[in-house]
C-alpha cells in the first residue's frame, strides 16, 4: 500500500539482509561455541590441578576404606592379609565408581562434554540448604540472591549514570560538572572497600542497619515483613556498589557524550535551531546506542564473577560466596558448574550483542557475512 | 619538535591540573615511605618479626593508636615496664643461700585500667629453683597477696589469669581489681586509683652468686602510632611494609599486563592472517574465564605466594580486553607511510613492530597505565581479604583480613580496619588523580572538553 514508485523493491533487500544476517549469526555462534569450549576446558584443568586433585582423592579413598575396615568389629577376626585384600577390593571398587582408573585426559574430555551439555552432575562435598547434592540445585538456590542484589545495583548505576551524564554534558564546565569529575578518582576503590566503611559507620558507630546477611534470623513469616527485612539488608551492599562505580561511570559517559555532541552533524542540527531534546534523542543518543547497549549488557554480567569479596564482606548468600566455598572445599563439580554458567551467560550476551549490532548498524548488516 | 621539548610541554600542561599535583604528592609520599621502610626495616627482619611470638612479648593485645586517644582528650594507659635493674634490692644472706627483696614501684596516673598484667622472671645459673612470694601494695596502703611461685629459668606469671585472686577481688579481673578504688556499695563501675603502686618480690635463692631478674609489665590500652593486633604485633610494621609491597605489586602487574598486551596486539596487527585470528580467539576465551575465581583457585590449590599471584595476574592480563582497543589504534598506524618507508629500506618485521608501531601509541597508554596501578593494588588487598594473602609478607590486605577474622568492628577496634583502609584509599586516589589528569594531557581530544 505504502509502496511508492520511488522506493526500491523491499523484498529483495530484506531477503539479502536476512541471508547475510543468518550467515553472520552462524559464524559468530560457531566462534563463540569454540570459545566456551576452550574456556571451560581450561577451567576443568585448573580446577583439577591438571589431575593432581585425583591423587589427593586416591589417598583419601584409601584412608577412608582402611579406617572403615579397621573400625568394623565384623572384620576383627580376619588375618592381616585378608584384611588388606578387603581394603584393596573396596578401594578398587570406589576407584572404579569414580572412574579414577582412567587417565585424567580421558575424564577431562568426558567432564567437558557433560559440562557443555549443562549436565552439571553431583557435588562432592557441598549440598544445597534443602539437602540436594545436585550442582544445579545448589546454584539455582543461590541465584536469586545474586540477581536481586547485583541486578538492582547495576540497573541503578547504569540509568543514574547515563542520565546524569547527559545532564552534565549539557552543562559542562559548571560547578556540578567539575565536582563530579573531581570525584571520579574515588572509583579506584572496589565496592567491598566502601562496604567496610559503610558497615563501620552504619552498623557499628550508628547502629541503624544490619552489618551482613540477607534476612533477619529467624526469617519473618509475613511476606511483607520478609521483603522489608531483605530490603534493609540490601541497602548497605547496594550503596557500596553504587558509590564505587557511579562517579567513574558518569565521568566516562559524560566524556563519551561530549565527544559525540561535538560532531559536525550535531553542530549542524543545532545551527538549524532544533530543540535540544530532539538533538539529544535523535542526534546524540541514536548513533551512540550500540556502545550504550554493549556496556549495559557487559555490565549486567560483568559483576557476576567479581562479586566474591563483596558477598563475603556482607555475608550475602550469593553465587560469589558459593564459588568461594566450593574452591575452599575443592569441590570441582560446583566450581566448574559456576564457571560454565558464567561462560554461557557471557557467550549468549556477546552473541546477542552481535545480533543487536547487526540490527542497529547497517554497516555490519551488509558487510557482516563477508567478515 | 624534539621529544625532550614535547615531554616538557606535557609537564607544563600537567602542572595546570591541581588534581595531578595532589596525586603526585601522594605518590611521592608513598614512595618515600616505601624507601624509608625498606631501608629501616630490612626484608628478612620484617618477615621474622611479623611471624609473631617472642619479639612482641611486651606489647599489649589489641591496643589502639596512642594519638587517637590523646586527640579526643583521653588518658588511656600506655604499656608500663618496671625492670628490677632499676629497683632497689635488699639482700640478706643465710646458710646455703640468700634472701632478696625487690620493690618494683611505679606511679600510675592514667584514667583507664591496663589491659593485662604479667610478671616475667628470669633466674639463670641456679642449681635449685628459687622461690618467690609476691605482695601487691596499693597507694592507699591495702595489700594483696599474689601467692608464691617456684621460678624456672624463664618464668612468666600471668597475674591477670589468676582466678583465685579474681575471686578475692570480688569478681573483678586482677588487672582492674588491683588498681581500682575500694568499692563501697559494690556494684558501681570500678574507678582507677592513681598513685604509687608497688609489687614486693620476696625471693629465696639457694645460690651464692646468681640473682633474679624481674620485669613487671602493665600492658596499656594504647600503643604507638598504629596500635597492635591480636598477636601483640605492632600494626605500624605491616602498614609500613605494606606500602612497598602494594606499590611493587601494582607497578609490576600494570607494567606486565600493558606491555605484553601491547606487544601482542601489535604483532597481531602486523602479521594479520592466522596470527591475528588466534590472538583474537584467545582474547575471547580469556574474557570468558573469570579472573577472580581463577586467582582464588590458584591460591587455594597451589600457593598464595604474592609472586605466583603476580605471575597469574600478568598471564591472565595478557589477552585482556585491552587488545581490542590497541588493535583499533594500531590498525591505521600499520598503513602509515613511514612504516612503508621503513619496509622499503629493509627493516625487519620485529623492528617494525617494536620500533615503529609500539612507540607511536605509548603516550596514549601512559594514563591507562597509571590508572591501572590502583586496580592491582586493590586486587592484592582483595585476595588477602579472602584469606589468600601471601603467607609471610605483612600487607595491608592481610591486616584487613586479620581484623575481619577477629571481628574488629564488632569489638570496637576501629583503628584496625581504618588505618589499612585509609592507606589503600590514599594509594588509589593518588594514582587515579594523576591518571585522570594525564588522560586529559595525552589525549588531546579530551583536553578541549
């Protein structure tokens, strides 16, 4: 209906774009899959100390078996050779069950293919609060805590900083602008560092907020009270993360917007007398959309792994402290599970970004297939 | 323009930023402190002392900094050591031995009670162990028997731990009860009785020559400029030695990662083809590997030596996201005419990469490099806070970790957390302020803003 004779036939253009897009998406998908594969394999090797954990486990199995046989009164009247045979038999059974008799290389490949299928297996030492030994259950139990805290902190930082930066770039050189720039170096300190100070001030010097944990013990039965308690516990870590990244974030967005608002086409729009709203939306935000989205998505997953210490400091039952505990227990399935999920999340994000770029940036869409 | 003149121009430019000057001043102070520390307390001595034990015997447990107390007008006690060398000794020989009476006297003029009282006795060269009885005299003339002891070669009497004495003092721990004003109604807060106290040591020695050395120690509640920790160690030692360690770690890690990343990016850009592709894929793999968990894994499974950690940080940093940025900067340089000219007169591949490509973007890197240093300083502290600090080196992070594991905040030992944190913050601020100013000097595009 809208087809005017002036526009070229749209069908061919869309088909061509679609073909390039698919080709491009396929290539990126393969490359990312390969990346995840290598990354996960490296993690498996490191988490097993290149197979050395197996030797520790063998020693452990042997000592456990001999303890069990010695302590059992039913085996008291066996001769020592018989008893040793029994121990050997039990050890070899256990070794076979855990497949420790196979070389580490073979098992690492097996680990890898199970990890890639997200078959995370069972934990060796740890269990979820409900008592499940499945790595999947353990991780899922911790997931909401992490998502709640880091999701809200990141969203807050992101939106506040982008809008504050837009605001400041309009008034650059003002006292407010200069003071925010002067504050930017404070972001050299990570969130946990501010956390320590906040705990010191708001939990001990002026005890108004809890110093750690996620809810009061025992947890309130009422749903609203529960939510209020979680909120109160969230406040300090939230402020800590906010403080540690807000100023640098505003600073870099502000510089970014300033550079883009001094482009010729923006000057041109200004010269034409367009309202500043419109300039901001159509001439500054639109061309800078892809970097904004990139940093948004990367930020969403970025703090995922860097949160170990903040969670430790605030005693927050999230994925970071789970990973830390798992490493302490040398519980390789849990470690690998955590890293695999992180790797997949990152890969999915990068893939989404690639597609988004292709949609937002016509240059990628057209040349993408040939890259 | 010669490069000397260009640097001078940059310097003139930099001087116009007050934040750069403040940053440089902070860095200069930290470097000065590090140099002083390394010269004044040699490395082996610092490690030996930080291990704890014997050298700190005369230091109080968890004492706050002296100046912080005096600043708010407090008069909390410092540690008092009363040595028998300075005390008057009465000798009375008898058949087969001597009787020694030592008066360990001191004047107590503080507002607070000591945190602990110990008596160290040394009796060397005796065939038969001497015997001593202790009598405590308060300024108002009250006397407390502290019991009799057979003295070993190196003997320590923990007066504060004397449960029987505690019961006799009406349930007050001895280091409070012995110095408190006599309590009339029985349940008021104990008050310090100031004045001249004396500990009478009445010893019987079964030897003609050998004597007894005594040291009465009233441990204070404040100590030195930084206070002490739960193992009686002076925190100032760790705070001072933490400075060179933090600076060295930050600097080496920043140099290691930026230089290697830059060289690898340049190699990739120059050779193109499969070399570039491999480097790009490795970068992506590295992005997927979470840095901190891997460091924690290495720390837990292998060793927490700070040099191993440094190595791992550098290795993980080689294929960091920075490669993509450098690559974008190097790509246009690769096509520049002067590179073609260099090729024409026969410069080799390595020469072009090292001498023609890398120097061109080095100035851009200087600000990044300076702002990277505090990141690594904090990384080291983070690892230490997680309990993965170097096992022997005293560092700021380890002080924080000790404080955390001893619930310093809960117990009110704020100085224990605040002093390392302030030093960390100063380091971070110093480098970040300088780095931000450098960024504006070296990146002309930002300067006009």
